[in-house]
C-alpha cells in the first residue's frame, strides 16, 4: 500500500454516518475529512434523518458528485441506533467504520487501518487512539491513548469508542445496532461484536478527532445523562448473554 494510493488492492471501508440536524460547518468539515483520506478504497454511507433541513440537503447534494458518497434519506428520525442500521444495510465494504456527524478523521486514518489489516489478515475488529478538538476545529486536546484489547477495562467503560472498524459480516452477525440503548448504542454494539470476534487489534495513533461543543458528550457526560444509564443496561445485557 502506498501512502497516497488509488490502488485496487486492500480492504474497502464503509464509513457509516448517522446525521441529524447537523450544523452546516460541522457537516462540511466531516465530509471534507473523508474526501481527504490518502487511502481511496472507501464509501461513505450517510443517513440523513433530517428530511426537512434544506441546508443539509443542499450540502449533501454538492458532495454526492463524488460517487463514493451515498446519502440514505429517512422520512423521520428513528434514533441513532436504527439510523446507523440504515447505513449498514446500504454498506458493501469489507469493513464498516463509524463516524459521528460533527467529528473529523485524520487524513491518514484509513491508510493506517488498511496497512494494518493487510499485514494482519485475521483481524476482525480494529480500533485507534483519538483526541478531542475545539468547536472551531483549531485546538486538539485530551488525547486518549488506549491500551491493546482489554476486556476487563471495556467492562468498566467503552474505552474503544472511536475510531473503530469491524468486519461487515461480523457486525451483521452480532446483530448490528440494537434498540433500547440510545446514548450507549456504540457500547452495546462493541460488546456484542467482542463476544464473537476472533482477533481484536489496536493502532496506537490518534486518527479520530472528537469535536467538543456544548451539546456533545465529548464536552461532558452530563449533557446526555441518559447515556450513563443506557451504558449500564448494555453492560448488564452483555453479562447476561455470557451467563
């Protein structure tokens, strides 16, 4: 694999983005960060759950000139879990990855993932380190430098979080995103995938930038208090499945 590549070799990534009432500036920055990837074998499955938002519709129509960008229009917002599932149903890549509508990827994120997966073909889940960015995107702070896979730690908190790639067939086998855990839907999904995964690996590079603003959990978990109780429910369900 080359750092700047239009190669026909290597895995294809399906990047799933559930979007709901996304501010225009954040939407553009997220889309730009995907188009800026130095590894070209990707598709973006963006699920628009804001059919009445004309600004989002205009912006998305601009970016769909790139044939790799697909927009799935929902008639109404079904919640982040079901919205994500709509993107997964449209995905055709080897791996599904998850990007929040107001966050951004490092330009080399998919390159490093593709290189690792090529060198370690048994990997079915792969995650990276991450950091936070200010609302204007100018400041990077609080890098989250993660350990290699640690199930005990995962049962304490979803340290995996972003950026995560999962074999598409494993994601579907695990049941995609379940209902009833909005706010911790990613934690529930990761736990179910880990129960079935053969090999889980880690790239120690901050390749995902989580935007911190007044309405985001990157700013404070208190902004979404329901996420904490949903996370406890996801963990309880995981332990019940394993007896």
